[in-house]
């Protein structure tokens, strides 16, 4: 069972392995150099303001665009880093210093016809030419779907891995629901410092049988534009769980064939002559890049 003090969504929205910023420092970083006119009260009082991850995807960069050029375009908003893998990839991630900095940048973006955002990117400061690059922010509200029912059991819950970062909780819920049955809740894990999706999520099905079918399927293809990505559907395994056989507290493993969670030693003892597969937290069904 879930621990009573932790409703499902709360622990998984944060990466508990790294020190957490206080919510206040996240929403209004006063140490930032960003001279935004948006104050904390503006952000919290305006229900129409979307809160975003501090890490924002920028795609369609002009040929030969460099990290320094991206920084020159965005530094006036307050940027802590630009992530760009090699050259000529045509995309990068900009990490803003605070929510206010990110909001200011988003306000300078142009909205396209279908809710897409574009930014007039300057490659050469001595030239007035602007290239429109596409900006894809992640809205924090998209990390959650459904209401925490508070009584969900591990047997109703699955762990999803390999999730495309721009997938929303609602999209994931709809896709899994169409295949396996009613989904009550989805929580996409976010990085604690940037609040950007980490590619993993917890999904709570209404029925144990639906969760069991999803776990038995192991993988599920999600369509993104013209590509399919295989996401992993795994049992929810706690780091420290009492084994149903020996009663010791150990990292749990799962047998999909027996549909049982137990400790690794008990799994081995109960599977001497079987070919059942031991699934642990580190088990991956797909190739990891
Ligand atoms: Zn055991
Ligand atoms: Zn088994």
C-alpha cells in the first residue's frame, strides 16, 4: 500500500535523490539576473498563466547554429545553461534560471495557428535576418492526470519507462486506457531542478487486472509524429519491501508468470526448475540509449 503521508502524485513529481529547491525558489528565483516585470504574486494570482519546466526545447535551429549563438539570443531572459549535443543536430535545450525568466522568454515567442510557439532567432548579430525556430515548453500541469484516489495499491500501479519527454500525462492515460482499461491517475516524474520530464511515470489503473495485463504486455508502442517509440510497462517495485515469502525487508523483484512480488532469494528458491523471468527495478525490455 501507499504510505499514508504520500499521496501518489507527490513523491514522483520530484527527484528525491537530489537536493530539492524550495517551491518558492523555483517560482521566483530572486538570485537570478533576470529583470522580469512578472512578480511572484503575478504568477500565483493569474490562473491563465501556464507554469513551465525551466528546461525548454528549441528545434529547427538554422544550419551551423552554435551553443554560444543560442546563449546570445536567450541570455537577456536569464539562462543557466544551454544543452546541445554536438553540432548540426538542429535542436537544443535552454535551461532558464527561474520560472519568471522562462515566462518572459515565452511572452516573446510568437504563437502559431495550432498552439505552437516560435522565436525569432538571430544567428549573426551583424545581420538583421531572423530565423523562426520552434519552441516546445513543457507545461507543469501536463505532468498530472486524474485525481489522487489515495487508496491505490501497488497491484493497481505500474511504472512506465522510456517515455518520450513531450508526452503529457493525459496522452499517456488515454493511450493506455484504450489498450488495457480505465486509468485513474498518471504522474510523470520531473527532474527536481528543471522540472523537466525524466522519461518515467507512474500509472494507476482502476482494476488490478488491467495493471496485470499491462505488465504482461511488457512494452507498448506510442506514436510520436511519424515514429513509434516503445515504452516499457513494469510492475511498481519498492526499494524496500517486505517479502511475501520470507518476511524480510529487501528490494523487491517480480515474476509476471506467477504474478508475485518477492525478494530476490525467494524468487531464486521458488524458480529452480522454471524459466520465469525475474523483473527488478533495473530490468529493461528495450535497448537503452
Ligand atoms: Zn524473501
Ligand atoms: Zn514465477
